[in-house]
C-alpha cells in the first residue's frame, strides 16, 4: 500500500517558527512587549508618555504646579531574516524533522540577533555597580544587593525584576552562591502558572535577592575611553563654567589633547559633591549621582575654549518634582569615570521589565506567494517560499520586523564584570 505524504503548510511552519523564536529569546522575553497594535507600517512610531510627577505642598493655601509631561518615541524599523534553499521533497517531512533541520537553527539565529540588539541598550543606562574586590566577575550576594539598592533608590517597582548575566558572571555567581539559600528554582511567573519566565525559560537558573537570574551570551562588553593626561590615574575636571539647570551637556577639561582619544558613548562618571536624590522623597541617597556619556567626545588637537563638551544623561535637575541631584556640578569639581582607562568590561544588566521595550509587528504578505504569518504574545513572524527561476532553486525565508527602546533607564542598573 502506498504511503501518503502530507505537505507542510506555511501556517504549520510559521506556528512552529514563532514558538521556537520565543523559546530561544532571553532578553526578548524579559522586557516590555505590549505596543504591537499601535504600529501600522515599517518605520511606524508611537509616542510613549512617561508618568507625571508632582511635589507636595505642606500648607493650607493651595499651590498650583505646572504640569511637565515627558515622552519618548519608539520606532519600528529593523527587519531581520534568515533564508535558505531546500528541495521540494523536504516539505514532505514531518514538522518535527523539518523543524530540527531548518526552523530550529533559523529561529535561534533570529532570537540571538534580537537579544544582542536589546543588550546593546546598556549604553542608555547610567546606574552601575561592581564587586567591592575590584574589577572581577560578580562573585557574591553583595553585588546583587548593590544593584537592588540602586533600583530601590530610583523607586523602581520591586516586582518583575531580572538580572541577565554574561556566561562568566553567571557561573562565577552561581558557584559563589551555591551554599546560600535560593528563593526559588521556579520564577514568580512560573509559580503562578505562567509561561513567560522561570524553569523552562532559556538561561534561567534561580531567583535571588528579588531578581530572576538568567544567562545570555549576547551581553555586551564596554571599553572605557582613554582620556586623562596627568598623574598615574584618570583625572578630569568640570570646566570653569559649570552646567546650568536642565543641561544635557557638561564641559570637561584635562582630557588628552589627541584626536583619537575620547570619552566613549556608554562611559559612566560621577562629579564630586553631586549626589543622587530619591525621586519620591527628594532626599539625597548619600550616593554620588552617576551619569552616562551619550555620544563619543573627542577633544581633537586643539580646543579653543579649553574644554570638551560631553553629552550626558540624565540631565541636571536640582529642583522640582523631577529633581535627580542635590546640587549642580561646581566649576573645577573632580570627575571620576567608572572603570580603568581604555579597558573592556562585560555589562550584565539588572532591570525591571518596563526598563526596555521590544516591539514586533506583522509584516505585509506579498501577493500571490506561498506563505503565512503568525502573531502571539507580542511577537510576530512571517514565512515566505518562492522559486528562483535564475538558479532553479526553491528558497524560503523567515522574517521579523521589530524595534527596541530604553523606556526607563532609571529602572535598570549595569553590573561591571572583569576587565579584559
């Protein structure tokens, strides 16, 4: 009796691809993914309003406050795909066979590409911690506590917190904490019967210090700038004219006067005497406010004004409901850059789910082609097959269209690893 073969349909392949894409993601499963329906086309964008903040007036007489609304724009403009040639007879395979041969490695590549993009958002994060023993891989509970404290002092919600570590930090920390009590080997979502985190989720190993801990090989390494020209250690100063309120730049002197030397985008620094304040109480946290460099700052061979302008985040706000510092930087104050000069440091990330966003939207289906698209749980993927008449080949491709954005950098904290 002849064997009947059932050809794999595009819908079956798309469903399998979407499931595997989600399973392969690490960072992509831990961030905000709830804006999909607001995008209409490639390059589409939405404006996301951030919460309004107010100050309390301790008096009987009414004081009216000016409402200042902050917003950010998220754009979907990255289309990524994996494509391969195949024989038509491959479509007679079972979905398990076809998935193992083609879909599994294809979606793994796509997921890692998206995760790597999300990990690159570390450059937007201005809070950072490290082990007290120096520039080594995280190896104690205290480094988790430092990250949690940073987020607590920024009033980040205590639920839905994650830490994503590079492999070296993951196994160093796992070994260091092996004898300690671990809150759970099942994440909070898993304990509630949800499938978006915990056991079974790629990279998960435990919940510690209120963080679900994961490993992702896509964690980026940041190389600090090469910037000082005096003494045996980095020495930078605020210029003779300090920054004004709401400024997003600071003028820095004592940089190397060499065009190839820079403060690099992603460098973190503090200014002597400038402390962070709790966004709720307005009181100093006792910790110097950390700032991140948002664009490479080259000094060139000459600087007519005697300083280099450095773009930074957050802006300098010392009064009002959005205050983030106790005082503006003083002229001539010392600036200290985190890390040794011109050295690479892995940038593991601690963050609340809403710190970062991933948006994927359904791609338009080409007319008259074999294909399908599937969307579920904030993810979307398209599969299309066609015939290349020039090469006499059958080809297939999987596509995703997505955008990423840092929504609330204050809800995240970088964890510096061992220097290279």
